[in-house]
């Protein structure tokens, strides 16, 4: 086990929860997670600007990026 992986997971989960509340676009959320993952590796994240991600795809109206694990907000509701 690598505690850095657990630390990154906690950072990503906290960010995704706040991003959902802030109404960030999915592209913005992905870009930030992309940067966080590279930072955890002590590497510079390649820019995403040049990528053609194509047309917008259908999505759910609620943020459920990590639905396998309950969010802190969901746990507090019990």
C-alpha cells in the first residue's frame, strides 16, 4: 500500500465535491484532476488545450463522479 494514493484519493474526492457545488464544467473538473495526478507524481501535466474532445456528451444532472464510494456529504446525512 502507498499512502500517497490514499492522500490523492482524498484530495480528488474533496475537490470533486466542491466542484459539483461550485457548478464547474466537467472539462474544468477533469483538467484539475489531471493536474493533481501529475503533481502527485512530481511531473508537469501536459497541456490539454490542444486536445479536441469532440462534441459534448449527454450526462446526468447530478455529480456522481465517484459513486462507488459515498461522499462525505452522503455519510453525514446518516
